[in-house]
């Protein structure tokens, strides 16, 4: 194991995680008003109603799949009766479908931003950089999956990448586990940690928000007053002003 392996699989991940945590805390303390998605729903809804659910549900399933595959040990799934073959088929199928849905949804969102004038005007350079990094991570993940498990003979990342990632959380990093990993997976991991470091400084930070306050927030009272007569019973009080040329029975 050489110095490059130490830098890539020990120093770089910890540095990315430190920036992720520190940047999120900084953003929450000093940029609360910027902690938002800067929604553009007012400008266009036709394409958004298709692209946004496809992207968000795709990301959700990708995240669940990564948590299950990277953080849950292989011995645990085998203990509950899930064989390696069954897990492999499920992971490849669901992961590929979820990744494609995420990629298509994001492509539609990018097209919407480019083709809708007001949405494009509200797009910042930070947003454009975020889309590039996020798209890179998704494309590299799909490429690694297709290359190893569909076009190739298959690769069990739970024997190498998963134990290495868990070793980071144990503060006993084992960079040796990553030396024999295919390059497609290595590049995907490097890009993912770059995204983690970039995350707190983009609109993606809204993913750390949860609308817990809505559960205890008091009801909002709306008062409605329709100017048209006859829709509600007349309340006691002054009569309506008479129209020009007509007499009013005042009180």
C-alpha cells in the first residue's frame, strides 16, 4: 500500500466528511435564510410535476440501496435467508432502475431550467456546478454497475468497498481493501465524496431539513369575505350603500 492509497482512501474521505459536517453547521448558523431550495414552481409546473417526483423518488431508492449494501454487513443479510445470488439480482435490478429514474428526472429538471426563461434566470453558477457534480456521481454509479454486473462477470462490492466504508466509521480505516477494487467503482467513490464536500454549500442542503414544526404549529385562520350579496345571511349592522338613483332605508 503506497502513499496514494493512504491519501485517497483515508485522508480524502475524512476530509470530505469533515467539510460536510462543518459546512452544514456553518450554513445553519450563518445562512439560515439561504437554507432553501429556491423553488421555481411559480414559473413552470407542467414539466416539474413529472421531473421532480421521478428525481426525488429515484434518489430515495438509490440512497436506501446504498445504505443497505454498504452499511449492512453481508453476514446479516445471509442470516435472514437472503442469499448472495438473490441479493445481487435485486440490487442490480432495483439499483439500475432507480439510477435511471434519477438520471432521467434530473435531465428533465436541467432541460426545464434551460428552456424556461424565468427559471433559467434564477439559476446561479452554484446551481450549475451542483448539477454537474451530481450528474457525474449518478452516471459513474450507473457505469460501474452496468460494466461490472451486466456487461461483465459481476463484482461483489460487499467484500471490499462495504468493509472499507464501515472501517472509516470505526476509526480503523483499512485502505488495503480498496486496492483491488475495479477502477469504475473507485472513480464513483471519489466523485461521491466530492459531492459530500460540496453538499453544504448548495441547495442540496435542504435534504437535511425535516418539517417537524408543522406537526405542532397552530392552525392558520383564514377570514373570507365575499362581496357578492345573497351568499351568506345578512348580519346585523349598517345597510349596504344604495346604488345611485335609489333610496336606502337607513337605520
